[in-house]
């Protein structure tokens, strides 16, 4: 763990990244696990490379070169999975951040103190609720409310959730009613999401037009014309040719489905 500890110290932002990704591990533990996984996977790749090296009559020292290169690449990828997890969690939080904010606002408008509203929000639905849970756990450990909100602000991957936490914490520092700035920022987030939906509608119209053209019109007319030309030229079309055409059409369908899912805004209004 000593080498992993020293390596973790060279990455000052690793602790915040681990917290943002929702991984409950210390930086040294995460680095140690990444080193071990990269090491064992590099061993496997090196063993498999021996057959290719011997087959091509290369020096056996190439095994060590393969090990070093694969270890460096795999360790880098192990660390990059943090960014993937952060990006995934950001989308999950953005999906229900408006719901969580409105839930908190309802609790405040009902007359509950902020800390009690946070406790209730921590038990609500979704990933945003789990972030409130982290704030509540910090408070239970003795962290002041403003400091817990500031820490959550720094580690949350969602820009929209950052806005909510900033407005709450800023209102506490100024000493004004939290519900008014919270309601204003929720209206702003709602407007941003509405704009995303409008942009999605415009993009979807373009994608559907290309889908109708490339996935329906072109294949149907193309196959018809090809069949006519093939019959005139006495070309034989066997089952393999039709299976190949069908497979290509299926691939095109999946490509367009992936495009539609990719441009769809991740919202839960």
C-alpha cells in the first residue's frame, strides 16, 4: 500500500473525483486496486503474447515490453473509469435534480427548518436524494451545515445541482429566506430543461427525415430496382445475398435507434 499511497499523493484531485463518482474508497485503496487489476491483466496479455512472439521468431524480451506497455495503458484506463462514472452520475443527477429541488422547496414552504428538509430530501427518490444523504451524513458526523453544503458543492458532478447548493449556502451566509432563491434557481433549471426539449424536437425531426430516407426509402427502392436489373441480366440471387441485405438493414436500424437515444435529453420533469 506504500507505493499506492505515494502515487495517490501525486493526484491531488483524486479524492474529490472518487467522491464525485460515488465510490466509497480512500484514494490509496482505489489506486492499489487499480494497480493490482492492471498488473494481473497485463500478466494475462503478456502470456498470450508469447505465442505470437515465438511464432514470429522475435526476442523473448518483447514479452517484457508488452507487459510494460499493457500495464501503463491498463492502469491509465483504470483511472479513467472515474471520469466515466462521474459522467454517468452527472446524467443520473440531472435527470431528477428538478424533482429533488422541488421536494426540498415544498418542505421549506411547509415551515420545516432547512436541516429537517435536508433530512427528508435525503430519503427521497433518485441519485439527487443520495447526494442529500451524503450531506446529512456529514452533518451527523459533526460537520457544520454550511461546510457540508460547500463540500457537496465541490464534489457533485452536476452543474444544476451545484446551482441549487450554491443558492442554499449563499442564502444561509447572507441570512435570508432559503426558499426564495431556491424557487428562482428551480425556475431557471426548468427553463433550461424546456429549452433542451425544444432542441431535441428539432434534432429529432432531422434524424427522422434521414431515417425515412436511408432506412426505408433507399432500401425498398434499391432492392426493387436491383431485383429488376438482376432479372434482366439473368443474375442469380441466392439466399446468402438476401440475408446480407437483411443484416445490413438491421444494422442501419440499430444505428438510428442509438442516435435517437444519444440525442435524447436525460430529463425527468
